[in-house]
C-alpha cells in the first residue's frame, strides 16, 4: 500500500508542472502533544476503627438491613468528618470493650461508655459528648421507698456497665437478686417473658428501647434519678488507649467543633427532644 500512495503522488506532481504550476512542499506535521498524565486518585482517608455494642437503642443499634445507627454512631461520623478520618465499625460485647481496645482490635470506643475513675485506670477518655442519668424500672404500682423495697426481686443489668456497678453496690446488699447480661436487649426480652422483674438502665435508653414499645407496657420508673459519680462517673466520652495524646486532642477538638457549629444539635434532635449533653 505504501508504494501505491507514493506513485500517485509523483504523477500528481508531473501533471501540475505541465500546467505551469509548481507544488510547494507540504508543511511538516506538528508533533503530537504529549498525552496528559492521569489525575492522581484521591487519597484514601485514614480509618478510625470504632468499637460499638449495637444493642443499646437509641444510642447504638442496627437498622433492618443490619447497618449500625443511633446517636453514638452519628456522633462518631461527625467526629470522623472533623478529623478527616473514615469510621469503620467493629461490633463488640460490652464487658469485652476495654480488653479489646487494649488488644488493639480497634482504635476507640464510641458506644455510650461512661467516664469513671475506675475505667480511667485502664484507658484514657476524651471530653464528654453526653450525660444522662440512670433509673430503676419495674412494674407500675410497685411500692418503692428505698432499695430494700425491691428485696427478693430479680433485676437484670448490662454486664460491665455502671448500672451493674450501682446494682451490686446498692441493690444486692438490700436483698435484690442482680442478674448480669451480655446485652441490654436480652434484659428486655427476659422482662417480657417474666424471668426478670425489672432493670437498672440509662433513663433515655430504657425509655426509647423498652418503655415506649409494646413490650414495655405496664412498666415504669421508680425511685430517684441515679447519677452518683461514685457509680456513674462524669458523663460519656470516647475511650482510647493510654498515652495516645494526639488522638485524644483531635477528638476533643472535634467534639468542641460539632458543639459549636450546630452539627451536635442536629444529631441530638434526630433522637431526642432535649439536649443530651447534660450539666455534669
């Protein structure tokens, strides 16, 4: 093919010369522009592995399709956005939360963990991001004046929780049978089935996770609000391993930022009709 094109070109040149015209040489083709380098892929945000116990509605639970959701999860997402990190959730039973953190299975715990002096011996905490009291829940009409009023009753609590610590310190010595459970939703199932007489739980959680549901009909709060620092600490914070001061500073700055820019209020209104930040 190349020889055919060359012959045709020579014939054309002779013909034009016979007509009194000269053929100017064709301009050299401009060099092709170099191909543009592909745009660099956007850098992946570093992960922040977040431990959750998804049995604690409305703070941490799962949607119908199994995705983590709730106030704690939304707060975690807001903090990650401020810190330019990607939240990756790791499910963990409650009483193994701190051992799992120490074993580096995840970076932080954002799952309604109260800041207590006992826990601070094992882990560090961010500033608080909410504070709500706890309450005793039993059948409506139960006479109550003090813990001894519940003598002989079976009260379920979340194993490893501040509520368990309170129940063991105040209810058990008064003759109450305190039964620890791996998950709070299991407590509610056993109340419904009649195997338990009640529970001690976070006031907001037990209201949304039990009392407002059909299975909670006929049950209610007794006694005073429970918020003794000895048992319940200084509010709820993000737990992290000892000595990770840079991460703690980032978390504290992120908490302050979402409190100041309206994100915290938006998240809170999604779940509550009050400010859960509290006064502690």
